C-alpha cells in the first residue's frame, strides 16, 4: 500500500506529478528511495524530449545580494506566457540569478554544469530539468542572457 505521506514527501523532493510518483512507487515495489531514482531518471528523459522546442516567452529576473555590492540578472526562457507567469517559474529564475551572483559563471555551458549553490548534489542543469518536467515545457538560458555585476 502506497501512503499519502510517501507521495507527499517524494513530490516535495522531486517536484514530479502525483501520477508519476505513484507509477514510480509501483515500479519500485513501494521502495521510496528507488522510486526517487526512477523519477530522476524519467525526468531527464522528459527534459531531453522537450529540448529544441522554441522558447519565445519568459522573464528577466534580478538578484541583488544583501551587501548591495553584487548583483545578477538572467533571462529565463520558456514556451508560453502561462508558464512565464507561474510563481514557481519566477522562483526558479530567482534561484538561478542568485546562483549566478554567487558563482560567476563565464558562459552558459559553465552555468549549466556548476553544482547548484543550495544543493551541491545537483547541477544547475538538473534543477532546470526538474522544472521542465514540472511545467511540461522547455526552459532554457542562452549564452549572453545572464550577467553578474560587482563593485
């Protein structure tokens, strides 16, 4: 029997949909840690399918560090205005802007492969893949669409 608490915990950890979580738990015979691995594996495949779709919508997000001496801006792209207006999408953009301020990547390739500042177990690209699966849309940052400033 799959408990609602287990589903809730996996949803908080992975951001996956409830049906995806239930399927992973069934496939893993109720083992939550194995289900989490299956979800992560499947999220990556879903993100790969969405790569290449046009990203004509999005937002520009800024982060200014508390000392007001470091700041960053990022243009985070998605496919539709519907997703661009979603608070979760804005939160992702803010997290990435904060990461850019802290890590100072020189290009997109470096940014995507850097360990995420709030969770060193995943890269920034992995974080973006989680949100691609959550929203069902391609999300991207292109070269030249982020900047870091420091006094």
